[in-house]
C-alpha cells in the first residue's frame, strides 16, 4: 500500500510540474498614460455646427488607445461624425450616432458620450481626430471639418 501511495504522490507532483510548463503565462497588461484633452469645435459661416470634447490616452505598449468623448450636435444640418486616423492612415468612424446623453457646457443641446478602446494593429505613433458638420443655408449646404493631432508619448 505504501508503494502505491508513494507512486501516486510522485505521479501527482510530476503532472503538476508538466502542467506548469504547459499553461501559458498571462501576457502583461499595458498601462495607459495620462489623458490628453480633446477639444474640437467645428464652425461654418460663423455658426458653431458641432464639436467633440473629452479625452484620449495611449497605452505604454504602443499598440492601442482609448477615448471618452462627448459629441455635440449644435447647428449642423446633419449629425456630426467623429473619425480617427492612426499614423496618418485611412480615417475610420468612431461616432455615427448613439451614446449616452449628457449635458456639457460646450454645447447648447444635449451631447452624446461615447467611449472605447481601439487596437488597430501595429505600432500606434499618433492619432488624428476629425469632426465634421454641415451648414445648411438654403439653397446651399457646405461641409466643414476640424481636426486635432495627438502624439503617443510612449514612442
């Protein structure tokens, strides 16, 4: 009986050692740097059309960024959009509508808070945020944008 118990104990220890080698170690989690202020107004023909207000931050692994931004739809004929361009690449939509309704001092109307984390693939050196708006003055309408550039402090 002692031999069986001893063999069982040795087998358990051996299996635990093999399991420790097989189970992958969880990857280290990247830490975000300080929030940078987002403050983008879009004006057209002397009228405030829209805006984006909040924060953006980069992770210390240079792989992603997060944002928390209130989108203001003030006098734009159409709902404003928020685009992001990573490293000068193609623009992608961050806001097409939706979000949580909030009241902010920069906007006469309720704004919509959106937030997220973006991992575009590759190194994130910088992000350009662009907001648009449309001024409708019958019979014409004009498209307006304003952008802000955010440099990743970790590279």
